[in-house]
């Protein structure tokens, strides 16, 4: 059975909203977009490449899928964009009518947990999720997430979309930890059931 792996840039207080730029996600009046940028290090890029190299499928919420698709679909001659574009992609949405924005994409609009369960039963590499806080909360509530691959940044923002749903207990086992020169740590946790 395939694993569903959540990969996120995350703050110490659990915020995952808009790590990449000020305009990325301003929902709720979020004003801290781009918070991860001062902490970037090339060693992190290699580590992220390893995480993505263990997957062949992306599972995303609509907003994240659209943001990624708009960024990566038009890119050429960029190794990371090429790999993102080559992935099989599933976008969970009840509002999208077409998945033409980003190649190799399929919309899941009904029986979502059942359809995701079927994806896990298929052969292949890991199924990776990033961003997609609403979808992650739903998957966590339904015990469908297997691992959390977190690049933990040494800052507290105080507000923003959080990774873990309120009121849901998750027991996790730390299986890998690595520190980078900028103070970011990569923590890989398996969900214990």
C-alpha cells in the first residue's frame, strides 16, 4: 500500500500559510507571507528533492493546485518544475470544472475519502501533499495520512493556517531529524496507529 506523506514548511507554532511569498495566500488577512525565505539553504533544496523523489503522485486542494499549476506548468528547462509537471496529480474540488490548468491532473469531486483510499491501494511511490490545509485536516480526521515530512522553521508567527486540526490527537514517531545551517530542521514523523 502506498503512503500519503504531508510535506510542509512549518513554523514552531504550526503555521503553514504562505511560506513562499507575500501574495501566495492572504486568506484571513494573513500578512506574514514569505516567512520561509530568509531561512533557505541549498542543502534544504537537496533534502526537498529527496522527499519529492520518493513520490510519483501529488494530492492537493484546489487553491494549492491552482497556485502550483500557474507556477510550474509554463516553466521549461527547470529540473524541479519538470518533475512537478510529470507527476500524476489529483485535485480535490467541488468547484473546478476542468483540470486543464496543469497537465496530468484529475479532479476528485465526490466520494473523496473513498477515492483517496483507492489511490493508496494502487501500486506506485508515495502520494505527496503540500499546502492544502483544509484537505490535510480532512485526511487527518479520517486517519489517511501516514507520514509528516516537516521543514520546521525557527520562528513563531502567532496566526495563520495551521497544519494540525484542532481537537484531533495524533501519535507520531520521529524517524529522521536533520538540521540545516539556517536553523531549520527536517523532521520526518510516522503516524502510529
